[in-house]
């Protein structure tokens, strides 16, 4: 994922990249996504409170 983000943004620096699904609401995943430069995450409504805290 990190390589894909780097290559995509080398062509288009403002490229928004996101993750959706249940993994998008997992606090450990959110931390990882933040370190590799994911722009946003999306998850089911019941995971939103935990995702917002992360």
C-alpha cells in the first residue's frame, strides 16, 4: 500500500486515498494508515466512535 500511495502521489500530489470497510474502523489499522499517508477511512456506523478516538 505504501508503494502504491507513493507512486500515485508522485504523479498527482493531491490524490485522495482512502480505505473503506470494517478494517477502516479498527484503531490499530487507523494508526497504520495514518503513518503511510491514507487521506481518509470509512467504516460502519457502529465503529465510528472508536475510529474517531483513534
